[in-house]
C-alpha cells in the first residue's frame, strides 16, 4: 500500500503490506547478473550458497532468468524453461528459505540484446532495429549487437505468454514469486521504447500500443500464479541498451494505470528519471513501491542516506545492488552503521568463487 504515515518508516521496520507475506525489514536485494550457471542454464550449489548468505534481506530478487532459449541474453545465465532447470533452482530457493529468507525469481527476456553465438538463434525484438553502438556478451567475448528479427503481431502475443509459463515454473521451483524485468532495455523495455519499437500495429505507435506488451506479459504471469506473487521492474527514461523512452511521465503513468487492476505485489522503480517524475509515478501507483536509488552505471552503490531519502518520499521498500555483492550481511551493517566493503568489479561475471562467495560478514 502507499505509505501514508506522517513519519517515514525505518529501513529496519517490518513491512506487512506485501500481499501474503511479512518482510522483517525493508531492504531488498536487487537482481544482478553474475553468470555462474552451467552452460545448460542450471542453477548450482555455489549459487545456492551465494543467495543463502544474503537471506537476511527482507526480500531477495534473483538474477535475471531466461524464460526460453530465445530469451537468453548472456552466456552462463540460468533458465526456467526445462525440467532440469526448474529442478536445479530448488536447491537455491530451499537454501534461502532454510536461512529464513524470501526470494522472487526475475524473469528476463533479452529480446534484441542477445547473440546467435550464445543461443544458436537470431534474437527477436519489436522491430528489426539493432541497439546502436552496443557490444553484447557472447561465449567468445563482446560482439556488436545483431539486428533482431521483428516479431509478427501473433508472435508478440505469444511471446508475452512466455512470462506466464516461466512464472508457473518459478513457483514449481520454490520461488515465492516473480519479478518481470521490464527495465534496462530488454524485451519489455524495447516495446516501451520509441527508438526500439517502430511498429505500426497494436504493439507500437502511440503510448497505448507501446505499453501493450508489458501489460500482456504481466497479465500472463498474474493469470498463472496470481497477481500477488508478481512484481515488475522499470527504469523510466534510462536509455540503457539504446532503448530510448519518449514522454516518460505519460508512458509510465499509462502503464501503471493498466497494471493497477492486476493486483501486483509491487512495482520496482530504478531512479533513472528526474525525482519529480518518479514522485509522480509514486502518486500514480496504488500498491507497494520498491525504489532502487542507485543509477545503473553510476559512481557508487546506494547507501543508508539514499534509502532514508526515498523512504521519506514515500517508497515502501529500498533495493540495493552492488552494496550486497561485497557485504552479505548488508542489513546488519546498515543497521549498525558499519563500513561497507568495496566490491571487485573485475569478478562480476568471471565464474568461480572469487568475488562471489569470498566476501565475508563483519565480525560483530
């Protein structure tokens, strides 16, 4: 629910308004790609240990999980589209739950941000327009983003349904819910973007057309597992991967208005637009709002000061990304105002335990 209290809540207060669950604090671990799965897209015991270390978060949102082979963006990212992949995630969700945590799986369809060298398939998108000056990850290193194949009208409708299939698979794998990755220039964001989406059918053109895919994807997930177990992440105006938004307040205001009747668990906003625009979206959204204060690619991760600022402005929960990488016990460090260890960016996607399981908790 919208925060209407006269005094802003503390980051460490319980949150009881997320449908069907109580969170012990308002700290959310944001989704972050780590490229530690097997080549078959299986989750591993190493991944189970990584997430279990961070189970004191009020809520964990997993790294992006591809809902289909076509949706895979990067090498060594996990999937939820084969029985073996679903089974492999049970060790991760089980470890988080055994440590008292809660975890949503982020469903991420890369759309045009992919490569045939990774999947053997030509990426798809709303239009046959490549991301300008973009170098995507492949097994052989970075390569220029290819021109995607434009989805037909019928294919776009079918691709939206893939989010529902993946949501059902996530619940089978033990996730408490799912977050649809509608941010950072991936498939949902590509349909929202006027630069990536140049369609003239029902999925393009004016705002009502550009938001249609996002609404259908969220509807498919809500139909599959119930709206109370579905969130969506958005990055208004970010322009990441050359997905440029126009008319940001109108576009995202219209999207939130269409999503509101679905009874979603939350909207997760990255602070990628002017503060006044984000405040307008806060007023437009009647449900739980997560804010990620750190701008992607910015100079520093979010901190306690940024979190308190957004709680004061009406956010319900605050997500932290890079700060969680080097600080598995981030909640307690923030609570006790202890120094945060720096992350090692060179190990973000390198595989292995270094920079993944080698960060330690503070000696309290």
